[in-house]
């Protein structure tokens, strides 16, 4: 018998032997690694036992650890909130104000200036030493010691305020104030303060202290329609900033806190008292001795006599933004220009007076502190704008920048879309409880009327009806598209609650949209600039020449139906207090947001559209104010004034669009003016007959169509000297920009 081969058996045994060795190596390596790790962990534990604390020390360390964790998380959240503000720094922010703009009203009168500085810019090294010291002693004594945020100064301010039981000292640094002036608004909110703090640190990292101080002195609002210390020096004292005395420097430095309150041409005693505080700050900060300031105390500064002519500052801020937009779009190339605006100073003063008288008379009772208003003439020209109660106190323009819930005034877009879908004011619909994706809106009175017409539903501001239209007929997308087509520029949320006006808009948005109705369903084309002129008289931009014509946004049938509904609201609906005297046909809609945070009325005649809003900057609730109360009353004050002595235009689609001439007792202008003393001084004189108005309009159109006079400064001055739009001056004055030539004499008689 032969032996079996051994090689095949040897190979499997050898293979098994190798695998066993590998397995053994893995086991031993893993065990050794675990053992070493355990030893290392034990050594680490023994080492840290030396630092173990007990008792109150352990509690302190635990609290500190949690604080660091929460602080880090909070810092990340704050940084996320500040990111939108940093987007502003990506633009050419340092030169965004590199414009020198002189603004004219609609008739060619100078009403204000905007730009980087309206006088020759003075380097910081050439400014008087006592002016720099006065500013730093009052606004930021540790300016050269902090890095944008002064925690020591903030702690001191908190301590002083706590002792006084109120705000007597601010904690913001000069850099923080500059960040607010350059990038932010005056809106009082935690979000704005967070952005301000981060931007202050960013400015400190990107600019020198000298550059920050120079920008601050150049950009701050100083009252009287002036921006920057150089312009304020010329306005208040009639001298260059390099020539001001210590007393005058103290008065200028005192303006930064509250320019409207301490403006010397308005309240000289208050300005002098504030200047005396600045002198005390100089002594307390050690920058000057009492002996150095005693002369300024005994001989306080006196401002030159100026007429109290109010500048339409909120309007000019918006118009200045429009100039920069035109430049960005390439429609104008020059940065030193004259701008003929659309503002009517008579209407502007009436709007200011109406807002102020309403807040003074009813503000405390309704617990409301702020309001805004925008007035647009049929054709899109913005004739008046009120961005807040006091520009000197807050330059935040609530007419163009504040986003507030419009409430029922937003229903215009839902009902307009319904009319475009073939409905009419007589279409019947159910006013009954409704639930849409878990949401059950209710009417204001918590009651329901059953089957009602759309006219009744809109005039009585029923909530279930527009929600039912959105749910069963339109959809939210159609409503949003209608709002955008009618002129709302603010981005809108497309959620189920939008039919009741929960998506925020601006006052100017609402005025623009409602102005479509008297325009016959055409775009209202809101604008604040008629022309932009070079200082040589050349027309750089003309609205009617350079902008697209208006397009229809509503069909004639839908527009007519909506006007039939809207003109009934001041008669049988929620806006009876908005009905104008003399039987002038008026349309409009009220609006009230949740918890009475916002109250609106937007109304129109054939001549003007006006949007009025009341509320509080901190979003606190008012005392049961609805849109049919103070907003409607304020609308009536302004519109009654605006329609005195003018040719009334009809509202399209209305059977009897003009008043019948039947006047009730108290409807005459003289009797009506006596009801509101605040508007007595603004009584608008009756102007011209209808025939004379038509002739002058034809003449104005002919002049506007004529070619511009650009043959030269002297020829322009000579050719237009008799015109009402020329402020008298020599040709050399024209070259300097001190005499303003307007090629167009007038637009139209209001």
C-alpha cells in the first residue's frame, strides 16, 4: 500500500498556524491598548483631582462653566442677527453719500439739501481744538481708549440712570452712533442695538479714530435741515466751521443729542442751557479748566435770525434715496445736481399739522405716540409725506421703512382679484364660521350675517368672506400677485392669513396701491422726482421722458366694481369719519391689526390718495383704536384742506362722481377751519377758475415739451430770470450753485 502525499496536509496546517498567530496578535494588541488607555485615563483623573473643588467653590465653577456655554451660544445667535447689517458694508458705503443735491419743491423753490456736506469739507486736523474737545467730552470721553464699545462707560451710564430713576446718560459710543447713522435707522429695538454694536467693532477694525471722528462730524443731523458740523455752523452762525468760538462750539456739540430740541434758531434758551452743560462736561472730563470756559459761560453764543421755515425732511430723505437709485441704475451720471421734486409745501405743512394736532389731542387717550402719512396726486406725484411726529427726535421714516400689518386695508387686493374673476359687488357669499387648515378666523363683532353681498362684506369689514374667497376661489398666490401689480414693493408672505392683512407693508405701499383706483385701474407710478438738473441748467433726467408709461393692472369692469364698493365705505361702512365736507365723493378702507397695534385708513378722491397709519414704535397695543377712528379723522383734516379751491376730478366708474353742491351747516371752509385751530393758519386761498386752470395747464404742458435751455449758464440765466422758478442771482452765482435755474416754470395748478 502506497503512502499518502504529505505536502497537501502540511499546507493546511501551516495556514491554520499563521491565522492563529494573527488572531493572537490582535487579541494581545487590543488588550494592551485598552490597558494603556485605562492607565492613561487613571493618570489624567489623578492629575485633575488636584483641581477638584468642593462646597461653594464647586458651585461657582459650575455656574461659570454654564455661563461660558450659554455665552458662546448667545454670541453665535447675536452674530446671526447682525449678519444682515454686515450686508450693508459690502456696498460702497463710504461714498454712498458722495452727492451734493439741492432740492426744489414742485414750484421751483429751494426746500432743502442732502449730501455728504453742503459746505466745503474741512479736514479734521483743521477743525478748532475746542470743537473736538467739546464733542468728545459730551458724546464719548473714552473715544480713544475703547474699541467701538465702551463697557466702562456703559456701566457708568447704567449706574447713573439707576440713581436718577430714568435715562439721564447714554451708553452708546461715538462709533456706535456713527454705525447707526451710516447703516441703520433710529428704530428702538434690541435687534438694532445688536447690529449697532457689531458694526461699531467693524468700523473700529476698518477705520482709524481720526476717520471715524471725521465721518461722525460730517454725517450727523444737526437740526434746521442741516447735516454735518460745517453746514450747521453756516446755518446757525453764518461762519465757517474753522472760525467758531468756544461758546459756538459748545452749542454745536450740544445738538448731537436732540437737534430739534436744542436748535438755537427754534429755542435759544434751551440751546444755551445745553451749551452750558457741554462746558461743564469739558471741565469734568479734564479737557479744559473752569477758567478757560468762564468766558463762554458769560458770553453764550447767539444764532443768526432765520425764519422758521420747516423743511420736508422725511420726504427729502426718501427723495435722496431715489436720487442714489437713479445714479445706481445709470440714469444720471453727475453727483452734484439740482432736483425738482413733487412735494407741495402747502400740502406738506397741512399734513404735518394734521398729524401733530391728532396726536396732541387724542394721543394720550388712545395710547399712541407715532403716526405716518403719504399723499399721492392722481398721476403718481407724492405731494406730502409724514414719516413720524418729530424728525429731530427720530429720523426713521415710518412712511417708507416701517413694516406694519395693514389689517383689513389689505382686503383691497383680495376683492380686486375677485372682481377680476368675474364677481360683482352684488355677488352673494356666505358669512359663516370657516376653518382653513386649522385656522378659524372670526369677525370683529364675533357674529355672522349669513348670506351677504361682496359690497356689504367689504364695507362692514367682515373677515370670513375674504378668507372664503382665498380658500375656495382665488388662492393666496393670486392675491399676492395682485398686490404686487398694484404697487406693493415690500415682499409678501404667501400664507393662509394674508387675506386679513398679516403680511407687513409700508404706508407708501398702501398709498401707491389705492392710487390705482382713481387712476382708472392704471399703475399709479408713484414718484418723488420730476426732474434732475445739472448746475448748468441741463436736464439730466425727466420722469415723463425717461420712465415707462403706466400699464393697466385692473380691467375697467373690476376697477369700476371696486370703486362702487370703496366709495360706500365712508357712507355706510367703517369709515364714516373720513367723509369729506361739501359732498366730495370719497373712497377708502379702514384697517386694524391684531391687539390694536396698527390702525389705518387709506382713502382717495379723483384728485388725491392719502394713506394714514398710527401705532407705536415698540409695537405696544393702543387703547382700542381702529382705522375708522383717528386715522379716518386725520385723513379728513388733510383732504378737506387739499380740496379747497381746486378743480375736482371724478372717480372713474362712479355714477355721480362729483359733489352735488348741497352743503350742510358747518361744511363751508371757514366754519370747518374753526373746528381745528391747528389748521387755521394753513387756510388755502381759492385760486383760479376752472377755465383759467385749464389754460395754465396747457401752457405748462407746452413748456414741458419745449427743448431744454442748455446754451450756457449766462443764456439760461438771462432767458429764465423772469420765471417764478428762478431764485435771483448772478451768472457767477449760478456757477457756484447758489442761484437755481429751473427750465420748467410750473407743472400744474393744484
